[in-house]
């Protein structure tokens, strides 16, 4: 049904996120009113959330003209078209929401298939629940059992097989959740940012795993850089067909900055490559890359497999998933946040994610002269920034490293989280990756 709505041949298209019609008429996400994008004037500099963004819209023009009789025929037609579109949008929104709920309900009753469940953990049924597909600000559940609990996430380039692997892990070591359900991750708001994530649990003989799978690159970056998701380790998924890609690099960089010291690699989609030499080459490339980002590329476990085949019950591939979990048990460790003592500092190397206006952040980019207030939860101080060479402008939605110079010293250590504030709103979230002074 979704597809029909999104790909219809009429002139009306619908935004899959909001269910609102797009193209001919755009709607402001805050007010729900139609906007004329071309005419929106945003002041540069300080962003005021209350600022009206619907100036110059047909509706406002009509409201300005008080007497109905004075409204020209043309405007009347526009008004009727808009009204119809709004009604259609609401109906579509309700339909989409309803569909999602049904899906979640169906999947919540999904049965744990004990036949495929590893006999490693017979107690999983009682302990393990999943929290996917539900609307929720409670994405994760605290583990109260006796095993070591590790927070992990599947990271890696889009479409490389993160969600398929996650599903296979639940099937073999937890309560099975299908890729479709995992992909319908609920929205979470935490630490000032909004992102989507599914939270799943599974356990081996020695460890319990609290696992995040996120639908997009931005979700991974935002949740990690804000400190909303705090990981002990990660499973880097790299497709054997593509090898490392742009997002593979970005995720390694962010993992390093948030203090994750060990990762395991799952080389996915190996069913699509017959050539052993090629597979060896891809593995070498992966090891080089993780060395480059400061991980132990020579000793990091790299497991080759096909999560898709494992889900289908292929014996060898099930075995490869078991190998991966075995490696996770042996190689991953608790992130004990041992990144040094906090000291009074005035100059920091940081990596930040800049919130978009939809996330409550700035409507406009900022430049080298930007002066945010830096807040670490207990202290606040004004600061100036130095952008990396060759970067002049930072857009909402960007993530980037930079140097922050504080007007007065604040107490920081490597790995600490902070926010940029501006007139009471959060404009960026980030983590300290070095204390310079
Ligand atoms: P994600 O974006 O990283 O979460 O990737 P998905 O898990 O959604 O997988 C993207 C596509 O690749 C889907 O069509 C999967 O069915 C497919 N896929 C995932 N793993 C494998 C695999 O091991 N072998 C093959 N042939 N396809 C796979
Ligand atoms: Mg996915």
C-alpha cells in the first residue's frame, strides 16, 4: 500500500515521513501550514524557533484580506485545492500509522522458534524481550541477569546487511525478530537529538548483548555523538561485494571518538562472491582501514558469511554466525571510560553533529566566526570555533570535527559529551576527542 501511495502517477506525491503531500504544495512541519519555499526568508545568525515561517503563503495572504468577497476567484480555487490536499494528507497519515501499528502487533506475537534456537541459552525466553516497532521513548531495557552485558551495535555502510545480520543474531541467540520489523525502528528523543533505532537482546554462554540496529547513517552518527547510545563494542558489517565504503569510514571514526576500543567485523554477502582471492583482498582492505582508524586491524576478528542464508537455515552460514558470536564473546570488552582524568581546559578537539531545524536546531549554516555556548551539563561557557582547513560553512545535518576555544576553562576529558547552545536551543551535540590546552 505504501508503495502505491508514494509512487502514484498523479501530481500529488506524499512525503513518506509525514504523510503530507509534497511537490505542488509544501507544508511547514511545525505549523502544518502550506509554505512557499522560494519566499521564506531566514535570518542568518541566531535562530528563533518562534519565528514565523509561513510568510507570503497563499493562506496568510488570504487571512490578511478580511472580507471574503474581496478574495479573487483564483485564490478561492487555490484554497479549495489546499483544503483537499490537507484532508487527503490526514487520511493518508492515519492509514500509514494504522498500518505500522498492525505490523508491530503482528510481530510482537511472533513466536520464538526453539528449534533454531541455540541450546546455549535455555533461559532466553523469559529474559529476553525485544522493543522494536513500538512507539517508545523507552527503547532499551536494562539487563538484570548475571552475565556480562555488552552494549553493541551493527554499524557500516547502508545496505551492507546490518539489519539482516541483526535478525540472524536474534534468531540464533534470542527471540527471533524479522528484518522488516527491525527496520521499522521507533523514533527516540534523547540527549537533545531525535533518531530511529531498534533495540534487541540476545545472549551466548558468557555474555548478554544489548544490541542497537539503526536504519540510517545519520541515526548511527547522531545517537553515538550525542551520547544517547553508548557502546562497549560494535559489529562492523562490510559487504564483500562492495568492500569498505564512505560510511564504513565514518562509523570507524565516530566509534573511535566515542571511546569504543574493540570491534568485530562481519564480511557479509559472501554468498555473492565465489572468487576466494577477491574475498582475501576485501579482507585485507578492511584490516588496513581499521588500522588507519586506530583499531587493531591485524588481530580484529573478521568473519565471512551470509546472514541471508543463515536466516534461511543454511548450516554453514548458521555456523558462521556462531563463529561471529564466539568472536564477540572473546574479543569485545566493556568500555570502562578510562580515557584519562578530567582537567581544566580551554582548547578542545571535538567532533560534532549539527542539529537540523526539524530537530530543533538552526535553520541556517554557521561559519568560522560562530560563537556557541558550550555546555557539558554542569558548566557553560562561551566559545569560538576553528573549522578544518578548506571548510568554510557547516550545514545543519553535518557532522564534522573542529577545534573549540573556550573563553574560560571548563573541566573536560577525552570522550566527554557536550552541546552547543544558542539562545536556549541546542544547535549541535558532540564528543571531545582531544584536550589541546
Ligand atoms: P542494512 O541497510 O545494512 O541494514 O542492509 P540490510 O540488512 O537491509 O540488507 C540490504 C539488502 O541486502 C537486503 O535486500 C538484504 O536481503 C540483502 N542482504 C543482506 N545480507 C545479505 C547476504 O548475506 N547475502 C545476500 N545475497 N544478500 C544480503
Ligand atoms: Mg538496516
